[in-house]
C-alpha cells in the first residue's frame, strides 16, 4: 500500500511510504529552488512518484500533516497555497496581501456565521487540494488529515527503534499546540501532556531571531552559534519575564503577558495590524516590543546566549520530571525546536536518560513522514497487528543520477567547464581534501531533511580554523557556528565525549558532543569556541563510497574526519540535480566538482 504524506505549509514536503517504509521523500525547495518553499509541493509529489518508479494511480491514501489543513480559509488556499505556491517568504513578515486577506476573512466569518464558515472552508479546501493532487497524476485516493503534533510524534517514535519511549514534540505551533509529551509503547502512542500554542518556546526563540535582524523560521541556527560568544547570565532573568515554566514542569507561561489571551490577545493583534506591525501569532509583538525597550543597547552575543540558555533550561525542566515519573530512559524528539543541536545535547545529559533520537527532518517538513506513519499504524491495527518501531541507517530518499545523466549536463556546459572520468574517484578526492582544495561532492540519492550527509556536500580539510571566515564569505553565508565534520563511526569515541549514548542521532548530524581536549587543536575548523562539534558519523554499510573516502583520507592524514557542509550558496536550497551542481561550480562555490565518476573544473 502506498501512502503519500504532505506538509503544505512552509518547508513544503512530500513523503511516499510503501508498507511502512519510506521509498522517497523530497522537499519542494530542492526542485523548485525556492528556499523553504511555502505552498503546495507539486514538483516534490511528481518527483517522489518518479523516484519510486510507480504511477500516481498506485497511491491509495493522501495524508495532510495538520488537522487544520481542511479548515483553513478559502482565502488562505486560493492565495497562498495554490495560486502563489513558492512566491511567498513567510519567514520574516507576512506580506500585505496576506494581511488584507486576514481582515477580509474575519469580516466574512461574521457575515455568514462561524458554523457555516467552517463547513464552507472545509469543503473548499478539500476540493482545491483534491484538484491539485489530480494535476500530479493521482486518481483514486482518499484524502485525510492527521494531528500536527501526532505527526511529529510518529516521525520520531517509529524511527526511534525503541518499543517503549518517551516522545517529546516542541515547535512554534501546530493545530493549536506548541508542545506535547507522549508515551510510545508496543507501537501505540498515548499523549499524556499538551501545551497550547500561546505559550511557545519555539516562538520565543524565533522572536529573538527576528529581533537580532535575522529571519524567523529560517535563521534560528545562527542564534545557536552566536550564543557561545556571549554571557548567558547577563539577561537570563530578564528573559524569564517573557517565558518561564511552572514548577511541576507541566506548562509554560508568560509573566510579561499575564492574562492577555483569547479575545484580549486577538484585539491586541488587530491593533498591531492596524498600526502596520507584523501580524504575528500569540506574543510575537509583545516579545519584540519588550526586547526593543530593554535590549536595544545589549550585544547580539549576550542576547543570543541568554536566549539559548533559557531555551535549554526550559526544555530540560519540561522533560526531566516525566523521565523521573515514567521511568522511561529512551527519549525521542521531533518538532522545529529540536533543530537546536545544543538543546538536544542537554536532553541527552538529563539524569537517567540512556538514549536520544531526533527525527532527521525534525521541522514541519518531517511531518509528511509522520503523517504516513500515523495512517500506516491505523491500517496495520485494522488487521489486528501492531506497527512497531524500527531503526534507519540513512535518509537518502531523493533522486539519483547515472553517469549518463551527468554526462549530458556536462556536455551542455563544455564551453565553460573541463571534465574527465576518474579511474579512482576516492583516491583523487581524498588527496584533494588533504591538499586543502574545496571539493563539491555529488553522489547517489539526495538526502531528506536539512542536513547534507555526504551525498550533496562540500568537503574540506578540518585543520584550518580560518575556513569559517573565508569559506563562509565565499558561500555568502553569515554563520557563527563552525562547520560540521563527517567522521568514521568506529573512531568517534576517540574524538567525542559521551558518544555512545548519542550515537544514533549522530548518523544524521542532529546533536552536538563535547570534543575531547587532545583533539581540539587538531580539528580546529570543526571545534566551536565552547569545545563542541556536530558530527555526522558514517558506517560502511550506510554509505560505502563516502566511508571509503573517509578511510582513505585518514590513511593520508591520520585524521578520521573532514569538514562536511551543505552544497549550496547562502539562501539557496541544498543541490538536487547535476545542473544545480554545475551552476554552483560556475558560481565559484567550490574549486572542484566531483560528481559521479567525473572530476569537473571551470575552464581557465
């Protein structure tokens, strides 16, 4: 049975599941080339079908990863999702058209009444989405929805490999919630706690991101990196006025907001809108006004440091009591907040925790996979069986290209590039990395999720600390964290502290570890100022070619790792196709492109 899971908001993504296992999964941004594509994933759906080598008619069920996806306003679907798919950047400001539609929607609801409004909205949304799916080649299918945080929970529980696990989801918001805690046992997920979206740790962190001049829902990782350079204590207590947690760890609250909720909050939002402010959700403007009043003269580093420390502490205080109460020592995580690798390390370090797993595509893109798992579990249960957790060793779910496919593209650019087929691609590439040549490495199936994991990667020697300045400048990136390394799995315990407990998420570069003192200077390019690193570890059976490259590099240098950063320019998605790779080479993204068995350079 084929199930298609869809996230049709920001970071639109499609996942195709066959009998409980993912056969293809692609973010729309990779094929549309629009970063964090907002809208309907037309191209990703078609590409998932092509990669799986099936017909759209073979898909019997389509699942949307928000229950509210069939309850949104007609204006939302007509304007944002269907007609202007990919042309809106929701990461910083919702544009004027959306503001206008929001007011129009409110008036419309008052005229026809709430009940009729929701009935009409649901029918309209279902019709629009059904027609969009038919354009992608689907025919006889059922269209269903799944609760957003249940999708997050399913994405990490079923891939976590533990029959019994404590499931934690945290994000900005989804279907009215910002956090949940559930118990997964014998294939069943039982929610034991939920936090409404008005008190969202994720939105607090996003407000900090926006205040510091970056884009919400996109640049939060920059805050994580910047935090290591500041004093976390200077503004810590001040920030607790924006968001804090109850002593029992069951809920968050905002001392600053007090009783500002419900109709009072909606009235404030409307007033903010009329003043031309960002029409945000919940306490966004309240936080921004507070930060402007109290932190305008503070350094970015100190602001980031306090926000990071408070976020880590809030997450630990939220999870820790439930570890103690339930006695469950294996934790699985999903939701955009857990893209914060330092938070994930703190969760791993909670007393009593024995293992942690983070769904590799932890943000909303990953709910497309979770939606598939939710519905597959229901199908299996109808047979009187259970869909049990399992482990994955890679997320290479995207398209791949043969040497013939690659050669066709290379020939099209023969006036600008020179290329040749290598007799030993591993040997030549290892020597180039050793010689401090910036290598673009394009091999096999494209990765699913936000991390480049050795198939669409830029590779470089890990000893040059200055790389964080000159390569970021070359890629037009403004990053504060050092580049991450790819490391031979068997050697990871030599380099990183407490590695065994976090070995599973290390496959997917979703957690940081402390670097052992004797290695800090030897791998300076990947060691942060707080002496942590965010490695991807590689086993031979996960990615044989990439593993061979790491092993040969170690033979040449004595180092079991090298720099691995995503193969893309700043504000561009990670590469998908050979055409994307050649264009990046011509834009001076890398010195040499190693693609398939070809070595490619620009003509001098």
